């Protein structure tokens, strides 16, 4: 089976959506990422990444109810799909395999 | 604290509509977050930056599996509009052809006329001092009529220079353009050129190819135009070389200038020789200057104003200058004025009371024709598009049922008509480029297409937009207001008055066309009328040769003898002017019984004994000159007009009487029928023909009718070559010269007929389209009528009746209109044709025949249809 490719940013965004659970939408994802990684994350890139992954089928979205906040505009909440979970697991598996294959000396060399 | 208003608006308007709502909300929330974490200023920056990143086409569209939202100008819809528009065009190829072709033809005509008018208005603009150059002209008033002339007295130039020097930068004296022989060794040509003061090249701002503009300062110099330099010297540099002028003078070439372009007054100024040389070699000019002859009006004076002077003020200042120096002419009220260069081409013509009666009127005429043709084409286009659009009511119904908004439908129909207009525009440009060479020949112009003129493109595109929007507005606004339920159920009908605007437009169209037809017929009749006018002499086989070399003077008998000997010529004579023109008018004659207060003015022509036999004039009384009467060496022949002018009725009253002029006593020997020498549209002026062998400018030769023209001309040429080896043999046929008097009128007539034909064609195209449309609409009605027993002629009459009625209404409107305008036009000619009733009858009949032919094709086709088939449709 052909492995799916997941970019680094995509992986991080997907994971954050999974972490946030029911409260995952573009704003919370952006803020969570900023908090966790400590770097400034562009809102527009998060938005487009979410769109792209929904297209790929890793995410699904649903519009929330209208509230009094933000001018009465609804939020689009994202949920990781089964495919998304599988992809995340696969990426993790590949990474774990790679870590395990790493010889002790080589790691120290690169560290020194 | 809110984010920048404009950025929020931008986002709402241009973000991907599928995610627009949540993105707007999200960004608002992010903005609050940024305000708290990084401050207002940076929050605003972040916000704006993100808005731009999220605008299409920078951001990706969301490809949802759900139905996408509709929005104005979505690519999918635009593609659909184009597809529907193209399908509609190709489905009805005939209609589309008529629609686009007709509009393109109309636009092409309007463009050609526009180019023509542009060229007329850019006349003389080649000269850099366009707005500061003027001709000095004068008017005289005699018997209540004002005469305008550019022939000026010689001393006026110096007078202007010395007394009004501050107002003028240059005063240029000029002989009038005449044919001269220019030669370089064996290469001899007859070319038009002029003697002018040395400032002329500056005044004309000539572009020098070699030499300088001061080339005329030396007395024996000549400046050549590029084309003359080329024929005389080939590619060699002519500056410093010698040109022989009129086989009499050797002049040094001091400069070569770029040919003056075709749309300048002095376009045939092919060489300039110094005015001082002219004065030195022509004794009559010298005496006119030395004796300050203010009464001898024979030269042209051009002037360039000094930078500060005002044309009108200077003109007013010099108004009475001639009266001051020539008080004896006070009875003629001579007035001098400046005629500015910008008015030379279009405003050089005045009627007897001094109103402008010049080429500008033709510019108006063609401007109006062009506007009308364009209007006709646009009307057609609107008519056909509105007629056709009713067939699309169902499409509108379905679009609305699916969810089209009215704005979207309006957009669709407007863009569709704009598309068609754009096609027509491109097509018309192609047409103009193709037709321009032929048009240039027809109009005697050298016009280029204005590819780089922004005004042209602006006008073209503006016109396209206007036509597109107007013709698209009916379907756009009207059809989009339908209720889909009614349209789709089929209970919808357009109402009785839906066709009224279309009928009005057809009437308007035909009114214009019929007026143009009548106009063209009358213009042709006027020309024919003048051509058929009795001319009083016989111009068949008559040729004229200008005498412009010294060898041809004083050889009268030798030349005549050897010409007759060849058998190629049956008669030869000399005269002061060719029989097809008149250039000399004089007063000061005295005769027995003349009223002392009578200020006489006659055409005066110097002739020889043989002149009458050469041109074949016809006597109403008396006899021709004859060598057997020695007194005939001071003989005179007058025309009937002169007899009447002097107040006599019978030729016998004058024959044998004396007329004194310039100290010579002439005996009147005969009276001839009026000889038409001047404009064929004006009455013949009183003319006196006097025997004078010294006053000869032209040789008239009557060819032998028994010999072919080519053969006789060869023989005559050999005689001329023997007598005057230095000059080329250049001759003119009198009938051709006569024909050139009609060239303006004929050109106008040809142009007008072409435009009229196009207007009629465009109207017919429109009619054809409308007829086929009505025939199609009434298919069922015709089917039922046929079943009930209607015959083909019945049905033909039924379908044609409406259109014939419309055309008759148009005739009723256009006849008085055409009569009014053409009557006014004809009044500007002294010798004019009548507007007879049959012209209107023929035009009406013609219009009806054309209408019937156009409509009948469709009517008969519809009437011949099998009723079973036509009733089965749907």
C-alpha cells in the first residue's frame, strides 16, 4: 500500500485538532499551536491547512450554532476522521521505527 | 476595538464564499486575541495580512462535496453564459450573420466617415505654425454681391512689412502655382512650382533633407521637393547642381525638402524659386512693384503673425489698407483681411452675402450620413436582438426556477449583447482596413488607419458599450421580470403593444434610407443637368498646350503652317486662356451710349483670327474674324451675355460699333452664343474676345477627326520638338479639362450613393430578419389559415401588408424632409435642376419594391409550408 504523505505542519495541526477534541476550530487550533510550540503561527496557513486536510479526508467539519460572539457568525468545528487517525498512527509508526533503528553511537556523534 | 473596516469588507466580498462566514468570525476572534497579546497596532497588521492571504485567488477554494453556494460572476456561471450565448449564435446562423454583419457594416461606414472627417480637420496641420499663418485676402462688393479673392496687389507686401512690421513675423509674396519646365540636361519634366519670398520655407516649416531653409536668399537658386529631386538627379545629392527652369534660366539647387503631405493646401508645391528672381525676369511684375500698381491684383500674399499678435485684431487693422492707396476703387468697397490657415481648407467659400458656403458643409453632410448609417445599424441590431429574445422566455423561466436572481439574468443578457457587439467591432475594423485603399481612391485622400490614436479607440469602445447596453437592456430588464410560473405554463403572452417600438424603429430606418435615395438621385440629376448644358463651342478633339518657353512665342505662323501641313491638325490658334477656364476680368471699356455711372466688368480674352474656327463657336449675329478685312486686326467678338449686360437686345445694335479699352479702339464684328468657360453651375459671364497676337498663353489645336488621336498627337509632338527642343510636349484635352470642373460634385455624388446604398442594404437586412421572425412566430396561424383554405397569395399579402404599410409611412415622412434639404442645397447653385415629382414617385416605388422583395422571400416560404408539419410543432 502506498503510504500517504503528511507534511510536518499538517501533522502538527492534525494532532492539535485531535487534542482539542470537540472545541477544535481554526482559532483554537492556532492559539493552541502557538502555546505548545512557542512560535508565531499564521492564521491563514492554519485555515488553509485545515481546508486541505478536509479535502484529503483526514478531517471532517460541521458548522456550530450561532452565538452572540463574533458578530453572530458560526464556527466550523473539525473532527479527525478514521482515515486521519490511521494516517497519524502510520506517521508515528514510521518515526518510531526510525528511532529504534538509530544506533546509540550515531546519535551521540550527531549530538557532539 | 474593531479591526480595520475596509479589510473586513474586502474579506466579506472576496473571500471564498464557501468558507466566508466562519473565516470572518475566526479572524474577528483572532483579532481580539492579538490585541491582548501583541497590542492594537500589530493586531491590525496581522489582521490585514491575513485578510490578503485569504482572498481569492491567493487562497485555495474549498472543494466541498456539498452543493457550492452561488455568487455573482462565479467562473462556472460565466462559462455557462458564454456557452449559451455561443449556442444561441450558432443555432440561428442566419440571424447571427445579419445581426453581426449588419452592425459591422454600419460601424465600418461610420469609421470610414470618421476617418475622412478626421483627415479633413487635420488638413494643413503638417505646418508647425498652423495657427499663426494666414493668407492675405480681399473682398469687393459690386451690385450688392460680395466677391472674395486671394489675388492681391504687389505693393501690399511691402506696405505690410514696413507699416505693420510688429504684427507680422514673415510676409511671403508668391506667384501662383503654375506649370513650369524643370530640366537637368536631357531630363525634362513639367512640374508645378511657385516663386516665393525667401522666408517661405520658414513659414511652411519645411523639413529639409539637405541644404537649409535659407536657400532662397541667393538670387539664382531653387529649392526642390524630394520627389522632383529624385526624378531629376536620382539618388545623387542635388545640392549645388544646376537646374534649368522654363528653358530660360540656370538655377543652383540650394535645398531639398520633404514632399508636403497629401492633406496640405500646398501639396503640389514641387519646387520654390526666389521671388526676387521672378521680379527681375518678369517685366510686368517689376513695373507693378515700381509703379505701385494697387489695381493689379495678380499675386498671393502669405503671412505669419508675430507671436504676440492676434489674428482678428491684425485683420481689423489692415482692413482699409487698399482703400487708402487706391481711393478710385472706393465704389467697390475693397476690404483686406487675413484668412487663417486653419480655415483654408474647410471655410474657403462664401456666398454673395458673405456667409460661409464651403467644404465644411460636406463635412457636416457626411457626418450626418455617418451618424445615420450607424444609427440604422444599431436600430437593426436592437430590433433583431429584442425580437429574438422573446424566444428565450422559457430559458429565463427555467433559470429563474432553478434559482437565478434577477441581477444575474440582467448580467447574462447584457454580457451576451456586449459579446456580439465586440465581435462586430473587430469585424468592422477588419472591413475598414480592407476597404481603406478603395475608399482613398474614391475620396481622393491618403488616409491611414488610426491604430495609435487613443481617441479613436476610446470612441470605438464607448460606442460598443453604449450599443451593447442599449440593445441588451430590453431583454435584460424586460425578460428578467417574467414570472417563471406563467412562462413555463405557457399562459404568457407579450401583449399587443410589444411590437410597437420595433415598428417605430423600422419607420425611422426607412425614413433615413429613402431620404438618402432621394438625395442621391437629385445630386446626380444636378450634375447631369450641368453636363448637358449647352456650352456654345465644340470641345471634341480640342487640345490645349501651355506656352511656357520663349521659343513658342512669336512663331505663330511657322507653328500654324507646319501643324496644318502634317494633316494632324485642322486648325490652330492661340489665346490668353484655354477655352475651359477664364482668368482675366477687366473693366474700363468705353462704348457709344454707355451710362457714365456704369461700372463695367468683362471677362477678357485675347485671341487670334483662327480661334473661332478652332473652338467652333456659334454666331447669333455678325461674322467671325477674317484676314480679308484689315480692320479685324483690332476686331472684337462678344457673347450674348455681354450684349445683354450692356443693355442691348439685338446683335445688330452692337455690330460695327466701337469699344475703347486701354487706348485701343476695337470694332465689334460679331456676337456669339454664350461660351461656357467658367463653372458649369453658374451663368455665363459677359465676355469680350479681342484679336491680340501678343497676349497668348495657350495654343489651341483642333485635331483632324479623320485620324486617330494617337497618330495625330505623335505628328504634332514632332512639330513641337522641332520648334522648341528644350521643353517636353505636354497637352490637355479640353473635354477632360471640362470634366474636372465636376470632380467635386461627382466625388460627393459617388460617396453619397455608396453610403445611401449601404444604408438601404443595412435597412433591408434588418427588415429581412424581422420578416423571418414574424413568419416564424405566426407559423401556427398560417397553418390553420391554410387548412381553412387560404391561398399562397392570400398569405403572402397577409405577411407583407404590415411592412409595406410601415414603408409607406416612412415615405410620407421622408419626402417633405428630403424636399426641404435638397431645395436648400440646390439654391446654392445658380444653374440648377428642378426637383420634379417623379423623383419622389420613383424613390417610393423603389423602396416598396425593395421591401416586397425582402419580405416576400420569407412570406412565401412561410406560406408554402405544409400545414401538417407546422401544426405538429411542439
